């Protein structure tokens, strides 16, 4: 967990919420686009919260209708972090629990609007997602914040009231124990610890330490994305032809059976090493179906990489679609070294892509690894925190 005394952080991606900046001429027009502008567009989610100060009778259920979303501006000042509503009066401190308020009072979690939109795409498009609704997202974030805020820390005297960056499970879902406590930390935000939210360095030292700081780039609007990806595609050599015996049998299958089989390919972690068992035309189909490539320029794909007429098969299939697909699907790994500058994960496997796309892959993976109460709040944290608060 990191405590923010000067800003509010996004509880999804770990980056700070920036204050909305307007031009000096009329105070109304937003600044021109640049790749960190997205951090100025923010919201707070509010929904059911099982507070350490109040006992909630009955089952703990969350529905989509019980979770609200409001646009906010970050209005943090030194030692007074908060956000103000854009379309109504008032301001709130995210993740703040007030024992003087009734149990049904609002609990707020701040996130970037872009992260919320990407979360909605993960729910709809990702075969690996564990969250499928706004209620699932709220249940995950709220439990993470509750667990973090109510867990004793040797470096923090007492209970943590927001805002703060919640700790999350340290391992991927498949490696977590089926029962018992889960190890928590911040490594699976997939950035260097010094780059997380409140720990951000000043701009003078940042470039030397972090290089291009790709985790700050806009993960939604990525100029030149399709062209940037296709600049990495390689020509396929003759030694890389698919196994003819396998393909003869596979091609005889009905289309619905082939689609069913191919549907499993993007549902699992792929090794980088190509086996060239499957024909490149199928890898081309899989590439355009990658869930986080929702904004591929299909016109560019069809016009530049898929020639029409008799040369269609030869022109498009002379490219190594399998290698590019495996590279793009490669998950982000936890940073294990502190030596600056820090390279982009994609660059380590031979991909040169826009920095915003690397950030999109990071946020997509964070969301895919979420599931409700993945930090396993069991109530003991609440009892400790209440006793500590009363002392």
C-alpha cells in the first residue's frame, strides 16, 4: 500500500488522478491532446461498503444498480487530497471512513474514466476475465481497499483512511492458494514501485530512472497503433510452413468445429516460441480477434496486407502472423530489477510499439487478474482496526 497525502490515485492502474487543466484564454476549453491528458478525466465509484465502524445485518450482496458513478476533478492540495464533483456540489476524500456517518453513507473509490471503460471492455471481450459486471468490479475494488485500510502496517501509526493505493494479490490467479491468506503487495501493478501513484518522482529525475515512463501514456487513444504493430511483422521463411498432414485433416473439419478449436488459443498463456503447426491464415484470424485490439484499423489490414484476387493467399500468408500474435499476447511481468532506465516489457521480446499500447496491455492484465474479494477479507482486519482506532 502507498499513502497519498498530495494526490488521489486510480485504484485500478495505480497512476495518479491529474487535475483538469484549462487554457488561460477563457478557462473553458480543454488543452490540446497529448498522451497524458487521459489522467485528467476521472470518476468516483460509490456503492455498498462494509465498514469497520458499523455492523451490517443480512447477506452482503452487490448489484449493478447499487453502484453509482460520478465525474470528478482532482482538487488535491498538499496534505489535503480530495476530488470535487463536476455535475453537482460537493467534494469527497476517496476511501475515507468516517465513524460519525451512518452505515449507509457513501464510500468512494477514485479511478480514471479510461480505466473504467477498459474494464467494461474486459468484461465483454476477455475470455479470461473473472469480473463480468459493474458489481463485480466494485466488489473487487471495495474489498481491496477495505483489506488494505484495515491491515496494520509497521510504517503507519494507526488505521489508514484514504486516499491510498490498495494492495493487491502478489501472484497471478492460478498461483494463489485455494484457501487461507493471500500475499498482498503492489508488484502486480506492473510498474516500478517508485513510479506508483504517490511515489512518483519529480520530472527532473524521472526520465533518467524510468526512460519514457510508458505507464503514463493514454491506453485508449493510440495514434498509429495498427501501423506500429504491423511494422513489427516479419516475412515467413519456407522452413516455417505449417505441417501439411495436420492442416489437411484440420481443413476438412466444418467451420464451426474449427472456430470452436481456435477459440481456445487466445484463452491461455502462449509461449513465445512458434511451432508453425497451424497455417498462417488461421493465425491472421486470431490476431484480429485479440481482445485488447478492439480498435485495429481493419481497412488497413484488408487493403495493405490482404491483396485481392489470385494473390490474396500468397500475399497475406507470406507474413509470420503466428510470431506477431504470440508477441502481442505476451503478458506483462513483474519488475525484478531496480537498474535504470526501465525498458518496456514488449521491447524485451522484440516489439517496437507505441507506449500507450504497452500501458493498455498492463491495465488489461490487471483487470483480467481481478475477481471479487480476491484479497479474502474475513472480518479479522475490521476487529483489529476498530480496537486500534479506539485506543
